């Protein structure tokens, strides 16, 4: 038996919640988990607020000793310089961000981020000791043409070019057709692709990295379906969009271990 991977429930808030709303949500989520006597050690929780919220959320997490990780939704391929509007990994590390989402399908689609840009961003994250949360996933056209795993596997192979056997990374399988659609993949479909993604990690970074790296599923995750995903052997957590914006729903997703039948 290999290492046990601590489950990770991550909330990608996308372009939602200003800094005041962000602080209120984090505080309420913390209280909700405390009220439910949730054991913080059993599941890692990380929130990914917009850039403008990061400082406020970091201050709150520190001051109230709230055991959530903090991450950003993107970073620049550069360290500093004349890149108007960009945010460097160095700045994120200074704000105690531990991780950063890279290659989300919304960045790939609306900001024309290709695999080369994604690989460069992964290199930047690793350089600044941020854990890259590498997002991969197929569109519905890809699914029809190539099946579920070909595109995410190819995306991950390219994204890992700068990673090494000791790099700490997280991989998120997010089928584009499942994001925000209310139509999640089935746990079996997601397991099949997540297993193939773990094989890519094994080939590129070795057995130890494959055993230790958390592979998440994302796409219409809710409190009603999370437990079924988490029963799959190669799914170690979830990257949650809409469901992470409401306290009660996100709290229930985090407490999936208490759901009936798990
Ligand atoms: P939804 O949970 O809203 O489908 O979004 C998933 C996602 O894109 C997380 O990064």
C-alpha cells in the first residue's frame, strides 16, 4: 500500500466576491465547520479568491488561525517588469499563498493560454515555491472526437515539462463540458481519466510523485455528488466553482466524509 493522500477540497471563486464578501465568507465557513465539529486534519481546504481579495483573506486566516490554505487563480510567466496588469509568483509567495491555479479552461479559452504558456507558468510557480494546481480537461468536441482522456493526458504531459520528481504539484481534471453546466461527469468517467493522469505523473516524475500527488475532479461538484467522487481510488479531492461561493453548500462539500453511506 502506498502513501495516503490527504483529501483536498479547493474553492475556485473565479471573478466573484469582493474583499469584504470574501472575508465574510471565510469567517462564516470557519464557524460552520467548527459548529459541525469538523476535524480540520481530515481534509485540506484551500480557497482561491480574486487577486484583490488575497491580502484581506490572508490577514484574516493569520489573525484567527483559520486552517485554510490560500491560493491565487493565475500568475505571470515573468518575475517583474513592464507587464501591465500581471501578477508575479514572487508577490503571491509574499502574501503566504501556498498554491496557484494554472491552465484553467477559462484562461485557455478567454485568454488564449496554450500549453507552452501553461508550462511556463508551472515553472514560475515552482520557482517561487507555490504549488501549481494544473487544470486539464477536454471540451465536448474533444470528447466526441478523441474520447475523454486524450486531451487531458496531452495537456498534462506538456505542463509537467519543468517539474521534477520532487516537485509538489496538484492536478485537477476538469472536463470543460462539466464546468458550470450542472452536468458533472460520472464518478466512473472521472476515475478513468484521473487514473490516466496519475499514469502520466508516474511516467514523467516517477512512482513516488505519482503516489503522493493529489488528483482532483472539478465540474459541477455539489454536496449531493461529492461523496461518490471521493470513493474513487484516484480522485483525491475536488476543485469547486459555484458550490464554493455559498457557505452552507461549501461547508457540506468539505464535510463529505460525514455523508450517509461513505
Ligand atoms: P463549477 O463547480 O461551477 O462547475 O466550476 C468548476 C471549476 O471550473 C472549478 O475550477
